[in-house]
């Protein structure tokens, strides 16, 4: 069923995203995914940057075998911290179409979600689309090559 079934999934959340992360984790485990939960483990106030960085570092170290799902209140903070890591392409998605495009056009390997923006049913649909969609390659690969080769060196 799932194109990315062999990928290990890394999860992280802050306090605002804890409950949604737990629902996502439960769903993924029931589907047979391997899940590495980087925290948090409660709704106690937590630093999204710390937990997002821990998960993004794991994806960065093994982007061929790992993908991430990060949840905070808006999803913005988690996407910002994740995109600081080499080999990580984090996409903040609020609907299924954004998840489809993030994967098929951008080969996103980290999904960021906002627990205060999407309800859990929608979030689970977004996760499903994100994990079931393969990178289209072709003309889209040129953009990834541009990023890989260092955009800082290409600005005129």
C-alpha cells in the first residue's frame, strides 16, 4: 500500500503538538511503520527548536532511509529549524494537496504540521498523502540539484 513503507519515521513535537504527535504515532505504528519518537512526552512547556532539531538531525544523517514528521502549534517553527539541516527538505502542509506537491515536486522528507491549524483527522490524511506520494523526478530534480550544489554560490 505505502510507497515509503521501508522508511523509518522520526517524530517530534513541542507541547502544543504533543497530542497530535501521539495520534499520528499511534496510526503509523498500527500501519507497521518504524517510529523513532524524539519527544516531547507531555504537554509541559517545551522548546520546539530543541525537539525539532533532534529529529531533523536524524533525517539529515540518513536521508535515504529516514523521513520526519514534526508538530508544533503552527508548524512554522518546526519547519524553520528542520530546514537548517543539510539534506532536509521540510514542508509545512495544511492540506492534502500541499503534501502531494511537497513530495512529488520537492521531494520533501520532513512534514511539518500545525496542531493549532489542522484537526487530527485532517492531519492523518495529510500524513497518509505525504507518505504515499513518491518524488516525480524529471524536471523537478533540477531544482533539488540547485539546492544540493549550494544556492549561496549561485546568487548573482
